């Protein structure tokens, strides 16, 4: 794919503000014009980047904290997820969900990952927000339940094993298998965002070969000018809203000479502004898939050390 010309770039850069400022009929007309231009192989890359930048940095798209209705809906959804997992974790049969087929087990043992959306790939719409639920599965040959729990409880080593996404990490409090942890994390796509997050984490076991953990975010704050003298926590109305809540659920089963690991991530983010869905949708689909792939690959690599 060739790079777009300067003429294309400046024409499209002028089109984006017009798209945001016009009324619905004018936006629809402009949308049709841009979709026609989009057919150009040169234009596709530029089209996506400009649209994504508009979504990421346009001040008119900024959101404050999630609405109470969105938080309530997220909490209700999480309750159903945790109820399903609690029932799932009571039996060796079907400990992983959905149960792995022989074909899937073979793929996993060959180093492949299985990553799939539980909700629609574009996220489930809530009032002013999107809910995302994705699941990923991997196999770590030679690893045990004890190895996995030792790795996951070693919070301070996360920057070593999960770099560059995790920059800082430490345990705040711990009582047995229940702990509170702090992490500074980085999301880097078209724009780079750093966030200070805290999590409530609990580990549990069915038996020596079957374990699970629940990690619920208790705070997510975006950082302005990170790593500089001007570093500060952004007020809610200046945040990008890429992540408002995130719960992570691990399920792991030791057999076949290794460890099957399954992670389910449920998150809440800002909604897509009206009219930009058609531009931003690939970005929405890409982030959770790449995040789970990175986490699973990094975990497998860490268990080999």
C-alpha cells in the first residue's frame, strides 16, 4: 500500500472539522463523499488515522466520568459474569469455558492463541459508554498452577514481565490470597495514555490442578505529562475515557504436561461520538484483542523463565 499524497492529506484534514460541525444531513452527504474516496487504496490508511485522531484528541468528544446509568449497567453485567464463573469453578468438568475441543487443545499446544469476543466486537452500548468482554486462552508447556500463582502474586515484577504496558507495580496490602495492588499502565496506539490504577485481587483453588483469580479495578486515573515535572492526575473532563473500569478473570487448569490459561477481560470505556462509528470501529475491535494477545504471550514467556 502506497502512502497518501500531501494533497489527499490536506483535503481530508479540512474535511474532518467540517464533518464534526455540520448538521446530520450535511454530515451524511460528507460521509458518502469520504466513503467514495475511501475506495482508493492510497487513501485507506490516511482515512483511518485521521478518523482515529479525531476520536482521540477532539475536545468536543471528551467525556467526564461514566454516567451513573453506565456504571450501574456495568456492575450488573459483572455480577452475571462472576456468577457464571463461580458456578464454572465448582467442577473439574467444564472448568474452562467453553470446554476445549481436541482440535482447540492441539492448536493451543502448538503455541496458538484463541481470542474471541464474548460481547459484540464493537462493544455493548450503555448510556454514554461501551462495555467490552473478551476471552483469551493459551497453553504454557511445563508450567504448573503453583508456577502461575507465584508469577501473578509477584506484583512488583510486573514491569519486568509485562513491559511496556506495565510501568510500575506494587502490592498495597495483602492478607493471604487477597491483595490490593497499584499499577501504572500505558496504552499506546495513535496517542499514548498512561494511567494510575488500583485493583482488588483474589486467588482461589478448586484443587491442586485447578485455580482462578478475580481482579477488579477500584480506581483508574489518567496522568497528564507523565514522567515530567508537570506530571499530574487529569480531571475527569480532560481524560480520553479509553478506560473507566476493568475487571480481569483468570481460570487455569494443569494437565497434558502444562497449564491451560484462560483470561476474560470486562471493561468500560467512553462511547463513540455520533457519526464516527464507521471510522473508529476497527480501532475498537483491535485494542482488546491485541491487549489479550500481549498479556497471554507475556505470561507464557514469563513462565518459561
